[in-house]
C-alpha cells in the first residue's frame, strides 16, 4: 500500500510566540532562515509522498502563499536564479501538490485531522506535526514507512521522553514486538506522571489506516477539553493492530521558544557558512 498523502496540522494560534504570531503564523517563523513548516514539507517530499494537506485557520493564508510556485517576473529574486534557497522552494512547488483545508474552530489535533478526511477517503496517510523537528540517520517518516510496509497497520513515532516530561505527550502502553517496534495496547493524552503507562511519548509522526477517521468521527472531547488524536488511537487499538516505532534521531520541540532556539543553534553549528563562527561565539559566552 503506497502512502500518497500527508497531513500537516497548522491551525494553532501560536500563543507561545506572541507578539510575532499577531501577524506571522507560527509555522512561518524561521529557524535561522527557513520557516519551521518547510522542514516538515521537505521531510514529506524526501520519502516520495506527493500530496500535502495543510490544515490551517483563517488569517494563516500566508502559509499556502509561501509554498506557491513563483512566476518569474522582472528582476525578482526568483528570476535571478542565483539563490539556492529559492531554488529549493521552487523544487517543492514542482514536486508536491500542497492544498489547505480550514479548521474553523480550534477543537484540537483530532478535530484538525478530521477536517482533512474528505481529502483522504479510504487510503492510508501520514501525519506530520511541524512542531516536532527530528534529525536522524534516516527521516523519521521513512523509518515509519519501512515498518508500515511490513505490518500494513497504523504506526506512530515514539521516543522515551522521561517521566518528568511525560504529561506533555500522548503516551502509549507498549509491548515489545521486535527491536524498536512496539505494539500499542492503549494510549493516553497528557497523563499525570503516576498514570502514564510508559515513558514512550508520541513525537509527531504517524501513519494511519483510514480506520482512524472513523474513530475520529465518533471522538468526544478529552484532555484539556479538545478532541484528541491520541484518544482516537486508543479507540483504534480495539479494532485494529496499532504499532509504534522508537525513532532513531534527535528531536526538537520547536513549538516552544526554547526548543526553537536549541534547534536553531544545532542547525547553525552544522552549517558550513556560519557553523564555525557560531561555535566560537558560544564558547566565549
Ligand atoms: C501533540 C499531541 C501529543 C504528542 C505531541 C508531540 O501535543 O497531542 O499526543 O505527543 O503533540 O509533540 P501538543 O504538543 O500539541 O500539546
């Protein structure tokens, strides 16, 4: 079964990044010079998925504009042809079809995914949360796809997030299947540490069978009063096998200012143009 579509939920208000998010969608805030959401789009493109549905909210139209194909005109930056970064963006526009659907009410991540269900119909699909940036030997989505092709069941990216952070995550109740592959028996959104069934938190990459859309259509508000994707996953385990993969890679939560700063430093240090100067500067601080 080929995965042809990925959903990027990007309808949140971005209150952690106020005042910038008064006019700039959080997903377009650059990590150094590249908007956070572009990392998600590039990861999706790198695994050969051609359709991307971005779930946005009113006032965030610039996200789609950002990815639109540029028309060469006059002496605009795109027609000068000497900016590799713009060429990269043009490549995205040529390779993937990006659409948006509106989430008109902020009812949670599960609701955001359900908003895109018309576009999915009865195929398996991927979900990529742009707040989770994962750098590893292989894209996290590719790691999931490799397992999906064996089991043809829904599969979630997880990592050991430690008990002190557990209540920020969807947490799975796992049994080990093989190496880093786990079977999900249950899942709880943002549990209190003493209620967490494990220290495996879900980290923003998912592949779902269409069964999740049915579970979401029946979902009721859960943690923090929102329709939670994790609750629908827990429900799905009663009908189908659901797996999780302990992802090989370093994850950054760029949904918080500190997480974004850490990601920027790490990306900066590895860059040829600024890496050396940046690490010298940090050493001297
Ligand atoms: C969301 C999901 C949660 C997941 C987390 C990963 O939570 O609801 O299950 O573990 O992303 O980043 P949020 O960070 O939006 O509160």
